């Protein structure tokens, strides 16, 4: 009994040590965020052990656990019709609000979920809940794209899935089937889904035969570049839950089918050093010293290697492929983009990706709204359902839906 009394405080101290992380003073719900991060880290470590033992890919196990936990939650709506369909070979989930009065056509949002191109699903309650609320609040048809995931497929298959599903939906006969107004369609996504949404919009803007084009794009803390992993936000938030820098680099490696041995080379920007000729032409398009406001740059310094490893971009050309890295696209393509909303969070390694994209779009003459939240963190917008309910989630979701309502 005496040993148990000694053991319990020791276990409590170990748990507190594992859970506690120093966080910025302004971050929303800090202890809840620490608990969420500790849970996610514990699950990830278990999945990596399974991967190490060659029992299964760690991302497959992690996604299975996420979906299993998700089944414990019940999110439904009597007012929204939810159906699964296939658009040009790609699975989608469609959310349709009931007809109101003499209204004949509805506006619409094509939504592409996040998860590092590897996790989550259009069918999980987190995204079901978001899309249902969007459909209700906007009285809009919401199409949630169920693209294939890493490790089943890697780039460019996720991009192709998102593009095919979107182009199929934009066909006049499909829009008529769902009673959608062709002039009031948005393409949107969060995190990796924001990456796909931006890349899809860029490609749609080049398609001269497309009969219908999106009116808006709305990008939620999007991941837009793998050129510089030392932007101010990557330096400032390198250990920030729920997306520390090394995790984001690993997501990139998985997405472009690389090797984890390259992680350190990417972290110190060896892949875009000054002696890497293929990267030189892109450097001006991602010059954060001129694209970011002083409040984002703070006192951080650029990390530019004079000599690096040119072979990396030869082995992984997707690092400089605008379909994977939308921030590197040329100015002419940017000028053809629709009115844009970009949501960024201060406590997020991807903050500067979104801010730089907004700045480049604005310089290209595109109307842009940069909606920045000082107390929020990456991924917060989908965390609105107990036990992962955050005030930051409700705050960002409401602001995002408000912008869509006013502009769509």
C-alpha cells in the first residue's frame, strides 16, 4: 500500500511532464490544447512503433484509429439531406438543404478536407459537422471531396482526384441536377485541403473549355509551399501543437513519396540552396522579406544556404511543381484567380504560407481578404464538437462562414 502511495504521485508527475508544453500566452484554451497534443503524440508514437515492426504503415494505423474514435460521435441533421455519390470516379459526400419558398437555385461550396493528404475523411464527424453547418448557415449545396490518401496514393493523385470531382460538379447538367446557381460557387479547403483547393483553382483558371468557373476560393490555414521551412512562422512555431515543423516536413515527404532520410536536408533548406539551379527562378516568388508585414517577420532572419543538395529536387521534382506547391505559380496565373479568402492563425507553422499567397494575389490584382487570428492554432476550425471543442474553432468557423455568406 505504501508503495502505491509513492507510485501514484510519480505517475501523476510523469503524466504532467508529458502533457505540459510552454505555449504563447494568447493561445486559446491552452490546457485543452496540451491534452489534445499529448493524446495525438501518444497515438502517433504507437503508430510509428507498429510501422517500425513492419506490421503496417503508420499513417494507415493512425487514420484507422482516428476513424474508429470518430464513430463514437454522433452528428446528424434532420434538415440536411446527406448523400454519397461518385463524380468522375471520385467519391464525394453531398449536403443539400431543403428548398425555401420560391427559391429555384442555391449557391454551393466544393470543400476539400485537410489531414496532411493522409488523414481524416469527408465522412468523419469533424468534417460532416462543418459541412452540415455550412449547408444550413449558407442555404448552400456543399460537396465534400473524398480524395484518396497517402500511403494508398501519393502526389499527384490527390490533386487529380480533387480536380476531377470539381470539374465534374461544374458541368451545367450536374449543377442543374442539384439546383445550383452556376454563378455562385466557391472552392474551399483547410490545411492540405487548402493546398488542393488553391491548386485546383489555378488549373481551372487555365481551362479555356470550362463552361462554369468558381466565383470564390476560400483557403483555411493552407499549406502552400515546401520551398522554405524557415519562414518566420516555421521558426516561431516549430514546436507548436498540433503541427510542429518536423511533422509538417514528414507530411510533405509522404505526399511526394520521398524518404525520411531527407527530413534534415529539407529542414535547413538544402533543397533550395543558391547552387540549386532549378530553384533559382522561384526564389523571388517566395521572398518573405518583401511579402510579409513587420508583425509577421518580427526579428527572424532568412535561412538561405549557399551550397546545398541539388539532387533532392532531381529525385523529388514535386518540390517545385506548382500543382503541389501553389505559392510558386507565376503572376499571370495568379491574376486569373477568383476573389479569395485566406484564414491564418498566429500559432501555426503555416501562417506565412497563407499570408504570402494573399500578398501575391493582391499584387496581381485579385480581391483578397486575409483573416488573421492571434489566439488560434492550426486545425482549430474543425474542433468544435466535444471532447475536442475549442472556442478558437467556433470563432474561426463563424468568421469563415460569415465571409462566404457576404460574398458568395
